């Protein structure tokens, strides 16, 4: 079976399915997950699947039919029992008795609650009646690129007939809702025996008596459409009109993107701060480099699932691929009018089609930005949303390619698009989203994140919503510290802060991953405890290079990116109590820490005009979990105080006013206070040491 499909993945595992036995709901979930794992079939959050079973009514004790369906806001690729809505099928049919036409669509959604079977059910989605009014036990509603290409072709109905003959139905575009469910029911009644229905400008419905039959039917229909389109593409070698622009090579594209993304991020963040994503695969480049880009891109996307994530149309960047991005002001001068025009067009779109009860206009900035010769940028509230938007736009590119090969591409009329985008039910879904965390939409780079303090800082920033790049000289420690964390929120790269080129690589990586940087935490460090007579030049040099010179070079390069964004920023320096207090056997370390502190104050004074705040956190005695207390430093400090290494935690706790052991997490809380709470403070020193009177700044 696996070898019979070229354009989709046959993933049904008989042994896996056998372990689920006769549990139809479990089999429906299994089918959903494997369908959702193939982005050619449906993308994140897209599509809907269902099954119907016979259950005992808890009130009448009679057998009744129950439909189990993906709930509102779910994703079939990750769907589980907690994400399912379950409803009495008969009650859904009974809603026909109260349905009063298209003007009452939104009211019907509230009535779905009266059809709930399982009281722990997820909220039903708008697609519920589309499944419930069809009689089949297992139903898939999918958005495969090939089927949407058929649905978006100018001659969609004719093409449907050409591919499947009388075995598939076709229904013209209509906004999802109860009436569309009635239209599907009518289509089936008029075409008994069909295996599925194509929804104009929308997607596909297929079904089966068992979960496997439904799965197989879906794959076969998608494969047939894909083969048909492939043959058309092969026959037409100038899809998209051929190339107009030549791509830069892969290395140059990445370099250009990393330089440009902070500028784009700033422009896209005029209303709400955004996180970026970049992709430059072959499909993207074929489209953005094409002669038809200027014709097709402004038309917008067809499938509602696409434009809800990508906005109604992208912005084509008016830049040559060979332009010098380092000329920041010149680039901004070229791009600003294009962004202003886009915002004005979006406002016009809103004003033209808004209804008396439409929600207020949303962020007018583009989500998708196309750069001929380079690739596709997407910007949204977080990396996951930006990445998914890019994936959906690649789906839209595939649709345009297929539709153009069939005949010509047609997008959804602007009025219909607006009614989907500003649908009150969509607005209600947005309002149900959880409140964003304090550092959401922020990008942080943490040096020394392979160590205990750096790791704790990175984890705290993550917990508060930031996107974080871990850097360290040890790749093994980076891999260990980021294991199991989401790649949509976390990245890591080796960075030696004593090397200018290594810092540049780390910052370019950060910009390419997330669009720029907002928070820089310099936690990389080492400690050498020796008396003056034993302190060698190499000891002095490495302390100065890592702590002081590293801080200087990090600040110099990071500030360039922060200024390109124009969004302000934060720098936090992890210094030490030893920069304020004179102690024995500490001339090299204490001097370097004092230099870090004063440099931070100087930077705070200089960078305030750019709304870049620079603050200092001074730890002391962070023994438990800190890398610098492994080996010679601990031995040196123990020797200086005439105690054993084992006695150090107790010694340091007893010498502070609060008699507290200081942990890496305490330092992390200090950093968070600087970047997440004290938004009008700069040039400050926060001591996290339990209270050392000699270290009081004032």
C-alpha cells in the first residue's frame, strides 16, 4: 500500500491500529494524528475529523448515536481525547427545526451546546454541522494543497468532473456554518454514492465506514488530484511565468536575511512587537523570483485557513537581492513607504467591508513579506505562529501553482475574506486566548548558558514568555541544557565571547531565528582566586577578555541590531559583589568585575537615548549549582577564609545579613526584575547576596 502513493504519505500501521481494538474513537484519533503529520494534507490547526459511535444515553439508558469531532481551536496532528467535542447526532439534525437562515448562523453556534453528550466536551467548532448532517461514520475535512488548487481554479467544478467523474460532488464557496452543512447534505442527496465533496475555494470532504477506509479514501482522492496537477505542470514548463530574478546562493541568502530581519521586525512592530521567521526553500524561491509574483501575490490566498494566518495578502519588498543591508537608514528609507502603503490598503480593506458590529481594526502590518532572490519572512506574536504562517503561505504557493497549471488561480472575494477574518466567532476565539506573559514577543540572548547561573537565567526568561538563545563555549552543555525544550522558543549556538567573529555569528543566528534581539544577558564568566604574587599575566588576560572585553564586544554588536529595530532593549550584566568589596586573593577577578560594573554604568548613560536600559546584577556566594565553584576557585576561596570547601555554603550563608544560601534561581529573579518589572530603571546595581553590608551601593 505504501508504494501506491507518490504525493502523500501512507502512514497507517496495522500493528499500531490493532492495539486500539474496536475503540472507534481511538482509531479516529489515530487517523487524525497521522493525517495531520503530513503538511501536504493539512497544516497546523487546519482541517477537521470526526467519527460516530453508538453510546448509552445516561438519562434514558437507550442507545443513541454520538459524533466525536475535533473541538474548536484544536489541531488534528496533536489531537487527543481532551480536544474532542462530542454531540448527540439527532439533536444536531433537530437544529434544522429552528434554523432561520444565513442571518442566524452565529446564533446556531450557541445552540451546539444543547447537543453536547459528554459534559467534559471541548467547545464545538463551526465545522460541527458539516460533519453532523452527513450520515457517515468517519469523515475527514482536509485542506490538501492539491484539492485547494482544484477548488481555487477558475473552472473548479469542471475540473472536479474531469478528475473524478461522477464519484465526487462539488459545492460552491460558502462560509462555514449550519447552512453549508445543509448544502453538503443536499449535495449527497443529489449525488448518491459519491466518495467525497470538493468545496469551492475551500477544501475537501471524504468519508468511510471505518477509520481505515476513511483514511484510505482521503489519500486516494488527494493522490488523484495531485497526479492530475503534476501532469498539467509537466506540460506547462512556465508556471508562474518563469524566473525574473536569480536567487543568491544559500549562504548569501541567510546572511542577507539575518541582516535585514531586525529592520523588518521594527517596521512590522509599529503596533505590536513581533517575532520573525525566515524560509527560503525551493518552492518559495520559485514563487518570489517569478515573473508572475506581482500579479499573483496581491490577489491573496483562497482557503480561509490560509489567510487567517497569513493576512489577506503579502508585502513584496522593493529591494534588489544584492543591495547592501548594512546601510540601515537607506534600507529603512526604501522600505518605509511600502509599509505605509500596505497599512493604508489594509485600512481601506477594513473600512470598505466592515459591518456595523465588526470588531475594531486589527494590526495593519503585513505577516508575510516576500524578498525576490532571498526568500520569505513572516512576523507574528511568537515564533510558532510566525512559522505556521510561513507554512500556510507555502501551502498557498502550492495552490497557486496547481490552479495556474489547471487554468488560472482565483482568490476569495475581498468581502468574503473580510467576513471570515472579522467574523464575530473568530473574534470570540481570539478573546479566549490566554493572556500573554510579561516577556512574550521578546528575544533574549544569554551568554554562559551552559553554566548554572546562565541556565537558570535562560529558564526564568523562558518561563516568563521570552524566546531565548542559549550561548556558551561548551556545545555539550548547551545541548544538555536545552534538551526537551521547544525549538519554537529556544535555540542554542556555541559562542566564545573573547572572539569578535563568534559573537557576530551568535547574533546573526539570533536574528535569523527570531528576528532580532531585545535582551542581552552577559553571564559568561570564570573565576580565578589568587594573591597578587601568584596572579600571572595569563590569569589577568583571560579574566579581562571574557568578562570585560567580551562585554564590550557583545554590547557593541548587539546595540547595532537593537538600533536597527528601533524598539529599545535591555542589557543585564552579571557582575559580582567582588566588584564593590575588597577581599583577599582576588585582584584579577575583583578588578575585572569592577570594570564590568563601571562599563555598564557608562553604557546606561550613553544608550538611554535609544531606550536601551543597562543594569547590573551582583551575585555572591552562589555555590550550589554554579560552574565556577567547581575546582580551583572553590579551593582558593576556602583557603582564603581558612575553611574547607565543604564548609563554603554554610560560611557564605552565615556571613550575609539574611543568613540565606543564594541559588542560581535567585540571580535569575534579579535579571527578570531588571527586564520584566523595572521598566524605568537603568544604570542600577541589584545585589543578590543575602545582604552584604560592605557591598551596599548607597
